[in-house]
C-alpha cells in the first residue's frame, strides 16, 4: 500500500490488550523499530510480568484496569481470541472513551468483530479491524518474536466512510514499525479469503495427522518415518484448539463449503491417480505455488 500521501499517524500511547504471542510480538516489534511512545500491556499477572521482564511493554496492568488505562490510550490493539474481542468491544461501549481513540484487533475472522464494533462503539471512536497473517504453532508471551510480522501480509478492514483515512494512517504506522505489508479488504471478503488460505489448511493438517496415526495402528513405526514434507505440512496441527475454536465458530459458513470443494478436488485426483494421470494436476499446482510471492519468509 502506498501511504506516502497520507498524514502520518503517530499515537503516543499504544495499549495491547492481552499480551500473548501476537500481542507480545507487537510490543517487541514496536520496541525493536524504535517506537518512541509508551506501550502498555493489559493481561494476566503472569503475562504482564513476563512482558515487563522481556522489555516488550513499558507498563503493565490487569484487565480490570481497562477503564483507567483507556483514558490515556491513543491506539488500542485487542489481541484476545475472537469471542473475547467481541466481549471487550461490548465493555468498551459502556465506558467513557476518549475522542479520537483508534481501536483495532488481530482476530482471524473480521465480520463478527466489525458488526460488534458498529453496534457498540460510539462514532467518536474509530474502529479498524485487523488481521496479521502471521503466527506460530507456539503460544504465550514467551514465544514473542519482534520479526513475526516482517514482510507478512497484514489485513485491515475499514467499514465506514470515515474509516478509510484512519485506516491509511494506521497502515503506515504498522508498516513502519512492524515491517508488514498492509492490504485493505471488506470484512466478509477477508473471511472468505482467510478460510481458503488459513482456516481450511488447519483442518487439513489435523486430518492428515489423524490419517497417518490410523496407519500407525496397523503398521507401527509409520510416524517415525515422517520426514520434512510431513512435518512442514502438518506443523500447524500442533496449535491449541482453544485458539482455533473461535475461528471455526465464527467462520464455519465459509469453511464448510471449502471442505466440500476440497473433497471434490481430492476425489478427482483419486480418479486421476487410478488412471496414472496426475501430471496435469501436479504441474498446475506447482506453477501456482511457485507464482506465490512471500511464501518463503
């Protein structure tokens, strides 16, 4: 995104709500890039201590301090699971919020969050949905990585007419301090795209592990033979379901049809395999995969 013509967005105080892997990595990225403002963390006592010890935040508070902290916040980044983000937005709607406050999030689905923001947040607050397309099978602030977002796609989903200027300023801020590549999408379009390249792959990775484990029951030692291809393909199956539950719960309408489409594709390849006719499918897939930029970060 070209943000050169946009007035720079320079928040003085950034508050990260829920300092886990992504929230901690945001703090780490801001610090590494020389952000001169204050970074506040709202999280559990354990996460706050770990964040302070690692220098990811300047100041830490329990979640209950949100009403006091929000009064001094310019940019609030909600880093909880999706349904918790929705609950926090509802709580914010009942608080006295400073004019000019910008609220964003890192939720992996966007429409349900955007709808909540539209319903509960006052007009003087700008909500810009966000989704960094970066992560890890690891979790917790201990896994924070200052380079987690470097060169990664970061989607922003402004909705109201007045949100686009704010989103452009926020995009410049994120690109400058996190090193990401910002893309603007409609929330529903984002959810359909993410279902294909993020949510469906997680289902498939888990299914592949379960399938291989069934083979292990018949031929003990099967899993011990797993090499790089299997490990790379199934790496994300190590992620906790607690993290993924909200994604599946809020985007099943997009994911289920894609599972059906994948079953159809797999059935077609099964028939081609029987006829020793997989070359065309494999070559098409290779060409598509090789054309995808930024996949080898």
